[in-house]
C-alpha cells in the first residue's frame, strides 16, 4: 500500500471514529495501536494525526501524545471549517462539470421538496444529510466526502443561542442553499452553483464575525 493511500485510510478511519463518537473528547490516541489496528506503519498514522490537528479534531501535546479535542469551536475555527467546505464543494462542482455527470432528478428532487415542507428540526437534519449524500454521489475522494459531511454535522449541531442567532434562521438559510444547489445541478448551471456556495458561506461567516463568544457545540452536552 502506498504511503499516501495508507494516510488516507487512517484519516478516513479516525474521522469516522470521531464523528460517530467512538473516539470521545480528551481520549488519548496511540500511534502504535492505530498502526496495528489498520495494519500500517507508524509514518502514515503520524501524518494523519498532524492533518487532523490542523483541521481541529486532535490536539498534539509535546511529550504527551495526541488527544481528541473538545467539540467546541471558536468563531474563527468554525468560519475556517465553512471555508474548507466552500473550497471542497466548489472543486466538486468543477469536477462534476468536467466529468459530465448527470444527477438523478428522481432521487434528489423528492428529497428537496420534502426538506422544504417539514418543520421539525430533527427531520430536517436527516433529510439534509440524505440530500447531501445524493449530491456528493460522484465524489471519488472518500476523505473529501467524509470531511464535507463532518463539517455539515458540525454546522447542524452547533448551538448559536449565545450569539443571539436563531438556529432556525440558519437552518432555513441552509435549506434554501441546498434547494438552489439542486436546481442549478439539474439545469447543469455549475457556475451558478459555485456562486451559491460562496454566498452561503459568506452569509454564515458574516453573522458569526459580528459576535465575540465561543460556539458551544451540542455534541458536548
């Protein structure tokens, strides 16, 4: 197995473990244990740890090891996540256009229509994840796909009440964003889709930049 492929495999594994809660905040990770678990050398594990630290999922303490970070984000960290989402999603739109992929209207349109109709937050969150999964169906890079889904999970789980920002308003903004993306994808207007991604991230970022406190993630409760 190539070094890059091994690193991606470790990243996928650890991201999944952190996202589904099997690796909990403050838990210490051991390079040797992870390497043995995945049957890889320590080098790709070490590289994956550094990558996850740069993304804010791990904290590497000198002479102590790597620890899963508390799931709360500062304003800037959250904005950074959204900008990563924008970059990955925009690149995906370029790729879809280049690959001349055609999305299934029968799959994504009913999900979009249902999403605009339901009122309960829990139902909206499930539908958002299902719809995004269908939108990302042509993403060949598993790590990028998982990273985008993880960022969306963080967005949906974040508690903005301390900012006097209503989560319902941001949820509505996200639903409108996805609806617009679907419309543009079905019409193959990829440039418009990329513009919608940029506008959405800018709107969210501007709202958060007006505030001064830390985003408390519901995962922590």
